C-alpha cells in the first residue's frame, strides 16, 4: 500500500508541475518521498476547490464552499490520526506523522483556498503577500520541516521562497486567473496604473499590465535573495534541490518581465535543457552557501506569524 501511495503521488507531481518534479528528483530518496506526498495533498486540495485536474481545465472558483469544509474536516481527522479515506489524505497523514508537522500548517494552507472560495480582493501589496503565504509560503515552511529544519529563522527563509514562487505565478498567470474570476494584483497598484479590474484583460491595457507584472517580479527578488540565506542549514541534497527550484521559478519571472505585453501570448515555462542548466546553477549556489556566512534576513520583508514558544516546543517534542 505504501508503494502504491508513492506511485500515485509521483504521477500527480509529474502531471501537475514539471518544474517542481524536476527539482524533487535531486532530493535523497526519503526526502523526495515526503515532498512528493505533501505535494500530492496540496495538489488534490487545489484541484478540488478549482474543479480541475492537476491544475488544468476550466474551474469553477467559489462554486462549492462545502468542498472546502470537507477538506478541512478530512485534514483535521488525518492530523489527529484517523484512518484516511483518500490517497491524498493518506499522503498527508504519512508526512505530518513522520516529520511532526503541526496541524496548523495544513490548515493555514486551506485558509488560502478559502480566500479564493470567498472571492477575496486584495487592496494592498501586504494583502497580496498574506494570500501568498497561505497558498505557498506555508508550503515552504512544511517542506523545510520535512528537510529537518526546526529553526524559526530558517523557516522564515523557506516561507520567503514560497512567497517568491507565488508572486512569480501571479505575474505569469494574471490573464488566466482573471478569466476565472481571480485577481491577486493589489487594487492600489491597479488604481495607480489606471487599469479598471473589470477590463483588465482588454488589449489596450496590455502595456500597463506588463508594467504591473514587472513590478511583481521585482517585488519577488528580495524574497528570492532571502531564500539563499537558508540553504546552508539544509542537508546537501536538499540544498541542491531547493536552489534548483529557486532558479527555475525565478527564471520564469525573468521571462515574464522580458516579454512585456507579449508575456501572455503563450504560457511561459522553462525547457528541459533550461532545467538541466539551472540544476547546475543550483548546485553551485548550494555549494557556495556552505563556504561563507549567511547575511541577515533583510529588514522590511513581510513576515509570517510565528507559533508561540509552547507550540514550538510541542512540535519539537514529536519530531523525529
């Protein structure tokens, strides 16, 4: 059953995220298993909310709030040790049990889907970053816990990488998201650019939209930079995998910015050759991170709410 679960999870990641799947191959076998299983649960929840399969298809955002309630109930149950009824939740149960991941982190992730279900709009950039935390930053935290990290400062760096990934995704997917009623750009930015939300997809707004996408890509850079500071705290293979994922996603943002108004003519991605080259870059960055002292995390970055000292102690007590 355990082998079948991992095979199911491996198929899920291969179908849902070629970039993440490529980086995941660089982990040692045990870490790769847990990261792939965690991805499977995240992908399952995302698809359930959007009415999609592995991130593809025409979803119906916000159409079924009851679906989110079912996901929350199932998540609480498997975190409490109840037998799972679905392979995705069996995957989550194995990961939280093996690595002592507190229930609050998977529930934080589901809170991000609640923002989508409720059709939330984001007034300021801080509001957008709060969304990014729930759908991606907290996943970075859970992934770091899988890699053995328990230092809250390093978990902040892992969260920063998740934030950077999501800002990149938002920039790349602005028009696709708008087509299904989603808008993550801050209203303040849209007002400043003179782009009315209801007409965001109009061709006449493409130049302004390209500027806004570039602004998102630029805003991701301090978070990508911060993430480098956490590499030395990871096991060598994990540092290589994380640095490679960082390089791949960052490259997508660079291409979005460079493409300007043409950024949404086709879905921008990295080729297999690109990924191989960026894996070499990631390996070098992982090595260099071990040769010097990490610089402090930059002041002024958005920072997640940390658990209480008591909660940290309880989490450490059940971690392997």
